[in-house]
C-alpha cells in the first residue's frame, strides 16, 4: 500500500479514522503514525489500515500556469502536425493522426513532469 502524509485511513481493529502523520521504520518492521480525533496519536501496522481518502493539495498558481502553457503548446503541436501532414499530401485521417500524435507527445511530457514534481507516496 502506498501512503502519503495527509491520507485518511481507518484502523481495521477499532474502526477509528485518522490522517497519516508519518512512517517510522524499525529494521524490517514499519509503523504508520496516525493523528485522530481529539488529538489521538498512535502507531499502527500498515496491514491493519484501510485507505479511505487520498490527500490532494490544491493546485498552486505556478502549476496552473504550467498547465495552461502545456495545453497551449499541445494545441500548437497538433496544429503544426495536421498542417504539415496536409501540406505533404496526406489524407484527412493521416493528418488527424499526425495532429493527435503532436498533442499526445506534449501532454505526455507534461504528465511526466507533474508526476515527478507531485506529492510523494511511501510504500508501507
């Protein structure tokens, strides 16, 4: 199971809800620190947890700007791909596929960047 700080989990033994505060490792054994209602803090084995909800931080202004730029570049790449294929005498289907390929290449690069700079999840 992969957990990030802030994920909401439920303990299987007593059904208590809490958020993941950290992961502590003692040799091969790992324990997850959970913050619960009323200031409750406890350590639980990962096998005794059930994931309820993932923590997602709101998108920052910088990330929104990069997403908008990536979308603009993807549309520009799609237009250039379609236009270039059309100018070389390709049919409408091949022109569409060339544009789709340009769009896909830019959006794939953006998604890789987003995954590399996004929140970290820990395997426990």
